[in-house]
């Protein structure tokens, strides 16, 4: 991991994200790209009127000053930190910055169930996730330890989740992380017998790793919703992190129909990381 992007709005939640990213940067020797997006209209930025130009210059200078003060943190000492200011809240730009700088991870702060931070109001977190080609780590408090010794990977054993699974395996390959796969069985028309689930798991590992050694890391759980099942299973195994595969721009994976992926991120007290399918 060489470069980490952190979108910030100067809120408490974005500082949680910055602190977490700083710990990851120290662990992996990575550079931090701290991104702030201004709410400035086309009119203000392109107007020929002298007063409008002065206003635009004033707000840019004010944002830069606030940004500089926000980055004066002791925990950023000895970490290469690059501030980036964008003029619009266009969430696809987060991915553009990531691609341009060859970044490995995006770290975002969230309010959780009470709504997302000012910068991430409504579905903006989901917009960033859907546009991101790289993993997104969502945190809602000060993460004390970024070693992530136990990781819960939510999985339906479909072929399309093989890629994000292997990407997750690769990310944690140089650590002592124990990666467990969580499959949630629901009491409806999607209910499957234990034998049916096991056959899918065997097929998954056969194609993903050409080995069944990781079958011992599979946890089956039954619950009323996938979200509850993932969260309960993660707590039961003592997970430090939950990983959710997503389709990105195409919407959430079939296993996470509707807003399940977003619900897991919002309601989990644990950090949640997404990997694009």
C-alpha cells in the first residue's frame, strides 16, 4: 500500500478517517492524499464580474487556510501528506484523483446510523463507493488498531465475488490476518440447505484458489436479514473489520440487493471495507 486518499470536510468524522489513514500510512510506509471539495458554483468560478472573482478568491483562500490548520496534527509527523482541493462536490472526482495518483485505498468518515457526516450526506458515501475502482474503508470512530487481526468477508459464493475475495486476500497477505467468509441464510425463497451452501462453497474455493484448505474459514449463519446476519456473525467471531464486495457503478452485488451494503456500513460499529466486483 503506497498511497491513501482521505476526503475530508473538517468534521470529527473526517478526522477519525485521517487518524486511521495515518496509522495505515505508518504501518505500510504510505503517502496520504488529503482531499477537500468546495461547494462553489460554476457562476462564481467562471464569472467575469470583478466582485464574483474576488468572492471566489476569498473562499479559496479561506478553504486553504482552514485546510492547512486541519492538517497540523502531531499524528501526521513523519508522514508524507499531500493536500488536494477540488472546486466541486462531484464524487466521481474521488475516483479520478485515485486513478491519477495510482492510489490503493480510500478512507472515509461516517456518522453511522444517525446519518453521514456533512460531506457525506444521504447517499454520497454510496456514490463514492460506486465510483471507486479501489477499496473504500468506512470508519465512524477512532480506530485504535489497524492490524485487523480478524476480518469477516460477507460472501454468497457466487463467481463474481471471487475477484473481490482474492483482492482482499492479497491486501492482508503480508499480515497475520485471519480472513473468515460469512454466508447468511435467509428464511424465505432464498433459503438453502446446508448441503447446497457447502456445494457452492466448494465450487467457489475450487475456482478461486484451486484448493479447499480455506473451507475451515467459512461460517454459515441464519438470520432474518443479510445485514443482521453479517453484523451478528462478525461480532460472534470477534472481527476487527467487515469486508463487503460491491458492483460499483452498477449497484450493489446481488447478494447485497437494495441497500444492504450501505446498511452494513451505516449500522456496523466496526470499520467496513468495500471491494469492487
